[in-house]
């Protein structure tokens, strides 16, 4: 296969011209993809054009996938979730939460390892609906030595309720109840991975710091998030139909740039389960 590999700036690797049959059938591919993902944070397979069966098969080759029998999830391939701001108000409220920088699964025992996203229908307004990424490994590495010492033992409360109230001051009682159903979780601020690399665990779900008053903790976390996601540290992916983007959820923050509810934008997502608690 005539594959071109380009380093993206400031993070990520683009793979153009990949052959779908080889990706699905060559048993060396999953190991190569996972190690390139660990190294790059984000992999962009340009205009690969996978269908649901191929996306599910490829995702399963990378690890155990999250499967659900719920609204929005494919009946035929229960590991495929359809991200669309459709007429469903509940889904719309949830999707708007993805416009803020976050790491998936921060209130879970073990956050997911990776996400495999394919672009199916795009918003035609320029820049709308881009997906953006910032490395939390690089964010940790940029801290001063004094900060690395001071942050080593800090713990962060991640709360969907606090996040929801902050992002939706006029939100409905029903949506607030949904956010409240997920109990807050205390996580270390610095994640020391099994590889020995360290990353920051921040984002919109990070509500406050254990032992600080709420306003002080929120201001501390807002500053850290701002410093971690400055434009020069962000890769912003402008989608083409058929693109497949994979990101390492353990080491990058991500967000979607806002898009109109009636844009028709549709993405199909698979989630690879994590195997490493934050510690
Ligand atoms: Fe997400």
C-alpha cells in the first residue's frame, strides 16, 4: 500500500493512502497503531471511508470496545455510537457538553483508552465542528520544577453536576438530575502512567481541588486548563468525509468546535476500554 505518514503540529500523525483491507487483516497493524498512538496522541487516517462493519472490526482489533443497547447506539454494531445533534433534546444537551475541553470517563473507575471517530456527514460552515486536541503529557512537561513538586499530591474532584451547572446556568431540572446521577470522583491531578510518563488530568469535569475552597480550586484548574490549551499547543482537525481520527484518551484533552443544531453533522464513534486506573 502506498502510505504517506506526516507528523502534524503540534501533535498527531496523519496517515494518508492506507488500504482498508490491509488495516483490517494484517495482524501486525493493531500493535503498530497502538504504539504510534501512544507516541503521537492523535492519529488521522485521511479519507479512509470505513463503513460501520469495518469501523467496528478495526476498533475491536485495538482492544475491547464499549457496547451499549441504548438510543443513539447502532443496533447492528452495538459498539458504534452515532454522534448527531438531532431533534432529540437530551442528545442535544449532551452534545453541547463536548464543546468544552475534556477527557472522557473522568467519573469512571478506569477512563477509556482510545476513541475511534469517523466523519460521515459534515457541517458545511468553515471551521464549524472541527475536533481539537491538546496533549496533557506536554502540558505536564511544561510545568516548572517547583510546580511539578507542588502538584504531585494534589487531588481533583471531577463532577458532571458542577460542570453541567457551569455550562448550562439555565439548564432543565431533568438534565441536572441526569448529571447528578453520576457521583463525583476524586482523581490525582498528575497521572503517572505504567510507561513512566506523566500527564495532567484536567478539563471541564475538573470541579475543584481537595483541600482548597471551591472558588480557589476552580480558579487554579481554570488557569491550568488555559495554559494547557493555548492555540500553539492545539491540533485542530478539519474533517473530510471518510476521515478516521483516533486519539489516546489517557494523554490528550479534546473538544468539538460548536456547530449548528441543523447542520446535519454526523460522526460515528467507537470507544476502546481502558485498562489503567489514574494513579
Ligand atoms: Fe469526548
